[in-house]
């Protein structure tokens, strides 16, 4: 297996040339010290960790998997040492609240670090992501006391966090959860119930595990409005906040045997009158979770993108080395038996598809992350609010489209290697298995698509989309008169227009028949994703053309970007036409089948 | 995991209503006795074997995998018993030459049996498929002596066959193989070399294993024109044709650790002056293999389709039982907490996509199989020749398109189950892993696409396509005046026209730039596949409307077919528009990237 290399050049180009992050961060007091130099230093160091610490235990972790015995989960060889090194490097608290030991770094930065971690070792990355999500929930909704007692150790990585939502009968529909929280006399609660699919629910990486658990208070309203959020530590703390040595009544019943992410422990967690503490307001558990979920969903898109990049690296290296057959236009290496398979157009099609989507996907993720940063750090409330609205619209697309394209990329990368891609040795089949989960967890992609078109579009009459369209228009105006960009802009504009028309179609139809929303949802998410990727490519192309005029530029690199952008327009964007037709066909051909005809 | 059920109703409808096989078989003397009753009896019996013998050891076989120790391969628990029962049932020789103990049955029949076997247990099916392919090669190209000594035992299933083509450095490009065959003084040869990815190269299911090996004679011409075919038994025979007890010098060096089909032994085979016998003419090995390859490739498409059907069965049953959320149009089960997820349009989209493609894929496979049967059994040479030409065109599409749609179907089925699809319990993640190989082996799908557009289209100036178009036109003429069909026919006609135009575009461009062929290849294969699926749906719809007029018809069933066909036209066929645009964009955006820019 080819070793994973952090894509530092691409990252620098996006941060500096496309997004001009230093200017953005300088505009907000809390990020003013995040200079290009600081970013470069952090990204490079994170790249070294991905390459040197995480990648080397990726295949071995998959092969060995997690072990379960009598409630104890042991992670594969090397994971504990790597996690300790990761924690000691200060990475667990990178974006954390500075008042509790976090480093207050922006999400644009940590997004790139997450992508590299997922690319190098998705199972490992999950332990870190879950902790980040848990600390975010606690820092936003927890009481001062809870924050002081738990956040510093979680930011230090000596304790880790989980999210306990799903139950055997309640996944997407969390309103049906049965886990109960009964108040006791000490201001805390006793939680009882069973949670499944709990990532990092039990493991040997940290001294303590802090569970964030959705449960119902006595007499809570029915459904989603009766869910509260609780903090349930594996080991209880003493008065001073240290480990008391007393084990709480929460335990791991078993771990799942899964298609992939085998080194990530996916646990059944049993709560048997476990002591827990209310986080935030009673019955507001779901909405408290949702803040965190935007960040978690962004991470899943990054997993898809990271594994796609890893697959690209392996497949492109293979395509340059593996000789088989001849170039159609005549032998490239007449003195040898055959040419590298990179001479074949169809091999290039597969590689360029991955590459074009990885770059656009990373740009879209950074774009969404920038809105998260603005909504967190910007001093102007109206600007924060606008960014929040963009986040609400962008995240479901970024999550679903980047994970779909990521999985597709891993499959394509595997295909480049033929039979060698199907055997374990090269690592590509593991990438396929590991990438697959990102389309499923944190809200399956169909649920993201429904969120996008339902709550985020139809229910608000397309208001959020208008904000996005104004961002696109602003860009289009900025490019008026830029000659090199005109062919691309017209293609983009057409796509943007098609998206708008499809949106209006669906909004109009939904008023007549609510099933029109779900019937359009997936194709609509794909159309929005494709349009956003096209938007990102416009911005990359603009930056590449601008960079090319500089004497200092690496013209081979920018030329490669421009050609990849052309491939995107020629070969990937046409899919928009069929998506528009699929949306236009409406709900009838889905809904007319009777249940017994399936 | 839901148990696999043989799709007998769908099969009967296709055989009787769509393809009228009794009439076809009655028109050829060698198949005149294959009546509807005989077909029904055989299909039903095969269904029982798939359900009762193969399906029960599918998951356990995946979990256990094959064992390798000191050259000995042991299949998972239950495989040997199942294989023995399968052989004793007479299934190994079903399509075999009647002069050597085969049963001379048509491919249309065995295709359905193969699909069911792959659906129930792909690893198991591979042992049988390889043997069928080996016997076909031997019966077509072997000497009378070789046929008499080997075929009866292979048809009886007491010996099994393999195909030894690939070497570490030579997969697609077999011209580079290094395995050598040196003549000895006894009319036989001594083979030396290493073959990889040899399915069923070593196992414990049969008394002997007969390898069909590509190798080079001394002073053979370079490249593909210098390859000969040899029969190399694991155990040598005595004069009377019984096992001599002497082990030939062919041995298994190791087995691969693969993504899926884990109960199928994929072997590295070492030939160390192993005794072999020339099959057919010297240096004609590749062309001897190609006859067999049309059958093998058809089988791979059937694997994709079978696993898709299996995934559909599990996912549709789950979608009817799993309650989560509410129908958008109001609660379906107001007295319960939630509705079955089948109420959600997007779940229906996933299920209908699978179902529409499974039916079309099975029909296309039967259509290709019917041409194989005509080319084998028809008394009129010109009709045989025409059928051979259709086979040449159809097989690469059927192989690539059915396996792509099959894999996609398994992924969609898995998605319907959400997290439950990602864990091993339900069997869907195994289907995904098992289906993936079908896109890769027997000529990766990119190679099929290139074969289709290169050798089968551009190089013959579109002559083969004209035959297919005339079949389509004949159908269109037959439907003139059939009112119920008119909306479908116009959609089909447009698609047919788009295919023709794209073909002409590529042929014209290829004259200027040979890379245009490869650049168009994959989208062209997909366009042809989609058009053929549309053609198959026309025929299914015609049959369904006709059946609906009969008092004896099951109107719920035919109505379901018609609705599924409408879904195909509304939701799947629009992809053709973007494929046409992708093809039209040409080779530049693939070929302009320099190697170092990848």
C-alpha cells in the first residue's frame, strides 16, 4: 500500500488563493492571531501526524479490529500509543473554548486536519471526532460547573466523549426513544435504557469516557419535544473533579461486526440506573444536539473526501507504474513490453473524476466551515445570523454529496487497480468499506436530502437558497470582464438557473402534495451538490488563472487545476440535466405502487 | 437475515410471456424437447437448491472463509456436503455435450439457475461456474481423447475445472504472460510459471481439479498471437482414465485475502514442470478461450443481478416492517408510534431503482442467452451467424452494465437499512462486498466498455449495432397501433435515436484521433446498457398489458410491473441525456493532463 501523503499543496492553494483565510480571520477579533504562518505550521504538523502516526496503523487496525470481552473493549495494537501521542500534542482541544483549556482555533483549520486524519485512518479519527462533538455540546449548553469539571480533561484528551442517541427501535426517529432519566435527591438523575451504534462507547484509549445521552424525563411530552440531554461519565468524579474510582452503572454489552471502520468500537451501551447530569434545559435535548450535529456532519463529509483523496493517491501512483497494453495513439514506451495504464483514457476518466470531486469537495467543506467560523466568531450579529442560515443550507448537502462522491471515488480508485484493488494488500478495498459508513451515519444521506429540501427549502419558501444564490451572484459580478473565466461562468450560470427552476417547481408542487418533497429530495440534493461543486470549481479556476499570471507560480500545478476543472465541466456537470428531468417527473411513479407490490 | 426466495413468478413471466421460450426451443431440433413443463420443473428444483442448500451456508461461509495450510485449501463448513449434493443432482453437466454425459440444456435455462445460485451464495456459485466454463472450452476445442478422458467426470461434478490466465504482471494484457510449455517426448508438455487470482485453483470439494492454462510454446510469436491452451490435471490419470494417484507438479502457493467472496478460494498457482496437454491448435489459446468467455461474462452479469435481487428481497421486507417516522401525507398507522419506512418516497426510490434494474437485467441476460442458444442450436447457419454477432455486441454490455447496476443495487439495499445495513447481521454488507468483484473480474468493466465501442463498434463501422437496431425496429413495428404502449415507445425511440447519433459521432471522431474511442467508452457502454434496459422494459410492458386483458391474470402483479416500468422511464432513463453530453465532450479533457499532473 502506498503511504498516505498530506495534500499540503492543495490545502495551501485553497486556503490562501481561493479563500484568502488570513483576511477572513483578521476581520474577526477572536481569530485575528490566526495568520497564514500559524495555519501553515499547524497544518504541516497535522500532516505529519496523519502520515507518521495514523496511516501506519490503518491496515493493521482493520485486520485486527476491536476486541470485546466481558464488557471490556480493547483497541487494536498501536491505537493507545497513537492516541496518547495525539492527545499530548494538544490536538484534542484545538477548537475548544479557551476559557477551559481549549485553543479556540477556527473550524476551517480543524476541518482540514480532520480530513487528513480520516484519510489516514478513519477508525482512529472517529475517536477524536466524537470527543470534539461532545465537548462542543458541553461548552455550548452545559452549566458552568459541568464545564469546569469535564471540559479541561476532554480538551486534554485524557478523557473522551460519546454521543448516545440511537436505540434499537429508534434511529432517524429519535422521538421514539425509551431511555428514561429519573431525578434523584442530589440534583442528578438515574438513567436506564439501551443505546446502540455508539461509536467509542467503550475503549481503552482514555482514563474516562463521558457519554452525552438523550433520554426522557418523567412526564416529558411525547415525541421529539420530550427529549433531554444528560452527561453520564463512565467513572464518577469526586468533589475536586478527579476520578473517584467509582464505576458508574453504564456498561458495554457488545460491539458490532461491521463492514468497515473495524478499529472503531461500535458499542451497545446499557444504562442501568446510571448517574447523569442534565445538560441545558429539560426537553431541549434534540435542539442542543443540533448545534453539534452541524459540526459532526461536516466531519462525515470530510471522511468521504479524505478517503477519496487517499484512494486517488494509491490509484494514480499505480496507474503510473503498472504497465499493461498500449496507448491507442501509438506505444509510449516502444522499448518496453507495454505502457503504463495511465495512457488509457478510461483510466484517466476514473482518476480525474476522483480528483475533480476531491478538490471541489474540500473547497465546499472549507466554505461550509468558513460559515461556521463566521457564525461563531464574527462580531456583527446580522453577519453571524446570515452565516448560520448558510450553514443550515450547506451542511446537509456537504454531508450527503461529499460522502456519496467519496464512496464513489473509493470504488473508482479500486477499479483502477482491477483485481489488485479487490485484495486487501493495496488498501483500496478497506477505503471502500470505511467510506461506506459515512453515507449512513450522522443522519443517512436520504435524511440529509429530505432535511435540505423540506426544512431548509420548502418550509422557508426558499429563503436560505436566496442567500446562497446571492453569494453566487456576487461571485459572478466579480468575474465580469475576466476573459479566461467566461466559458466556465456560462456553464455555471446555466446550472445555477436550473437549480432555481427546480426549486420553484418543487415548492409549487409541495403545496398540492406533500409527497412531492420526498420524491424530489435525493435528486434535488444531488443537483444542489453538483451546482455547489461547480461553484467551487469556478472559484478554484479564478484563483488558478490569477496565480498563473505571477512569475512565482508553479505553472504545472495551476495548469493541472485548470485541466481538471475543464474535465469537471465536460464530464461531471452534465449529470445536472438528468437530475432536473428526474425531479420534474414528480412523485407519482414512486407513490402509486401499493405496499404489497413491493 | 431474510432467507433468499427464488423469484419463480418473475422468471415464469419472462420465459413465457416475454420470451415465449417454448416456441423458440421448438424451432430448433436439439432443444425441441425443452418444453415449458420441463423448464418449470428444472427452475423450481434449482430454486429449492438455492434456497435450501446454498443460502443457508452463505453467511457462515463468508464469516469463516477458506483456510490455507501447506498448499491445502479447505472450504468453509458445509461447502463440501453442499457441492456433493449439487453434483449428485446432476447440475454440473446441465448444459454439457450429450455425447459425453452432459444434458444439452439451453443457456437461457442455466442462466436463470446461475442467477439464483449467485443470489443465494456467490462464493459457492463460482466453483460451479468455473467448471462449466472449463468443460465448455474442452468440449469445443479439445481432442476426442481429452474429451473422453475428462468431460464425463467434470459433468458429473466429481472433478472440477479452473481457468488459469492471469499472472502477476499480466492481467488485461495477456500477451505478456511468461508461463512456458516445453514439449516432452510423450506428446505432452511440461508447464512452468505462476498464475494468480485463480478461482477454485485448489479446494477440497472434488477428487480432481482440471486446470486450463494459458502458456507459451518455445519459439511462439510474441504477444497475444503466441499463446496456447493446455489442460493440466491436479492428479494425473492412468491409461483407463482413472486417477493414477500421482500428483502433478501444480500446487497452490497461497490464497488471497479479499474484500468479499471469501468462501471462494482465490489461489496463486505454481506450475513446476507440470504435465499438460495441448487443447486445440498451438498459438490459438486466446481465441479458444474467447468462446468460453462469452458464457463466463454472461455469468458475471448474472451474479450482479442475483445479488441485486437478494438485496431487494431483504431491503423491501425490512422497509415494510421497520417503523420510523410518519408518512408526509398523514399517519398511515395513527394508532402506532410510527409508520413503516416504505411510506417515504425516497425509500421507494431506492427499492424501485433496484427492482426496475433487476427485471431489466434479467431480461437482458435472457436475451443474450437466447442468442447464445440460437448460435449453438439453430440449424440455419445464417441465423446462427447473426446470433453470434448479436452475442458479440450484447455480452460486454450485459457483463458491465448488469454488474454495475448490481453493485449499485446492493449499496442501495444496504442504505435502506441504515446502520443495520452496515453491520454483518442482515447480510447486505456481504452482498455489497460479493457484488463488487463482478465489476472487476472476467475483464474489468472498463475493458468491456472498450471492447464494446472499439472492436464491436468502431472497428466494424457499427455493423453489429445495425443488427440490434433492426431487432428494436422489428419490435417497434409490432407495436404500431397498440395504444397502451405509445407513451413508452416514444421515449424508447428517442433513446434509440440518441444511441445511434452518439455511435456515429464516435466513429467519425475515431478516424481523426484513436483516443476518442477510449474517451467515449464508458459513457457509451452505459448509454447502450440503458437503451437495452429500456428495450427490455418495452417488452415487459407489452407482455404485462397483454396479460392484463386475460381473465386468468394476476392483475396486482402485472399492475406492479407496469408501475415499475413507469418508474424506469421517469427516474432512470433520464440519465441517457447526460451520457450523450459526456460522450459529445470528447477526449481532450481526459488526454490533455500530463502524467506528472496526476
